[in-house]
C-alpha cells in the first residue's frame, strides 16, 4: 500500500502515527525537565548588563577565533570560564557549539557534571555528535549518548553490543596494578548516580566508578592487559543497568533546518507487535517496535508500514483523535505513570 502525503501533512502524520518512547529517556540518566527550564537562562545566556572589565590579552582576538577556542574547551572548563567575568561569560555563551549544547542538551551536560566526567568531554566533540543522527553501531537513529566515548547510540545497541561494555575502576586497578588515582588521569572514569533505570526494576542505591572498555583499549599509555573481556568479565546480572548509568537522552540537531529532534517510534509497529491479531512476522514487528526514527526518517518508514498507514487513513487526514481509531486497542504508550520516580 502506498499512501501519498503532501509536505503540509507531515506534521499531522507524525502526530497520528508516531510517538516518543519516553521509556528510553527514563531508562538512562534523567532528571526533571522543569528543573532544566529553571536553570536554562543561567547556563546559556550572558548577563544583561554590559561587561566592564576586558578579557586580558584575549580581547585582541576576533570573536570568530574566540568562539573557535571555546569549542575546544571541555564542558567543565567552559562552565568555569563563564564564571571568570561578564566578558568571559559573553564569549563562551556566543560560541555556536556551546550555545547549541546549552540550549538543547542540558540533560547530558547536567549528567556529565554529576557523574564527574565533564572534564573529559570537549564541547566540539559533543556538538559534532549533536549534529549527527545515526547510532554509531547499527546506523539507525540513536536517541541516546554514551558519555564516556561521546558516542550516539540506540537503546538496543547500548544494552546488547559488546562495544559498550564497561569495567569497574577497582577491577581495572587490580588487573593492571595501576593505582586508581593514576587511572583517573589516563582514562575517563564515570561515577554513577543512584536511581531507577528500568521501568519495572528496582531502584539502585549503590554507586560505581566505571570505565568504558574501549577507553581502556584506546588509552595513550598502554595498560598491560592481554584479553580484557575475559580477564575482567562484565557482571551479567547488572550489566544492562550499569550501561544505562553511563548514558543520557541526546537529541539530534538538524544542520539544514536547525530543528531539534528527540526521535519518534511507530504506533503502527507497536500495534503490530502487541495486538492479538496474527502478523506475518511477529519477530520483525517486535524489532521494529523497538526502533527510533528521526522525524524525517519516520516519514520514510511510514511508506512501508501498513499499520501506520491504517492509522492515518482512519484519522481522515489527522482530524480524528487517536482514542477513536478502530485500529488502536486500549494500550498505553510505553512510559512511566509517575516519571518523577525515575528522575535522578
């Protein structure tokens, strides 16, 4: 079935046939969005009053050069420089890379600071990932950021792919005979935040100091480990939660449109995977249900999803509410009833 949609119908198609998977956001490090809006101006905007003290020798550099310099600072250094003076605050806030991150990625910036890894995250590298949409492993849309490697990923790859394995700092120290303090100088060490990282799992109160396995392998000072996965096995019972403790939600900033995109999933695929009706390939339907798309990518997927097209046809061009669709059973979009339980 091919359904022809006009460009002016794209927003309606997304509203009718797509939804945002909040459970992906709640399964990683997350916080109350209302707190973000409260601190946003203090993070992203300069002071309204003009600066009175010059920025030392840096005042002789063109604004474009200053902005470029600021983009190579790490997150922690950027925040510290903004606290030096009004002029410094203006310079950092005017940097395009910092401006985009402070406007759209407060969750990741806050998480990096709380997890004590902000000094390992260059603003330029974060901004580069912000402007790319694909999961680094599978190439599909990735709504998450794996902080230690500054790498965009999807939830499925985060919890299953070996490239996102991690080890504890203490186990690494024991295996390498290198002190933990020295290891902190060599590789990014992430201090986890207590919280609930699974919709139906317990709340974790313990904290861990974790190191991404690939960070160890890429360490400029070689660490004497021959077979890291076998020597320091990943704990099987908690590895999914520990991986989620190293990631945050991370939107995509389109280069052409400058629109921010948190990713959507397909209502049609959700129906196909959860409805009691027989589907030709239930496994495939379940896999599609777990996928995220950019808004543009979903419009491409829509052309091959019969259930999503049925929703659109039943909506009469987006004029009928979802609750009235004959194809939508009494299911809840996968999200928490009380999201505040998952904020950490």
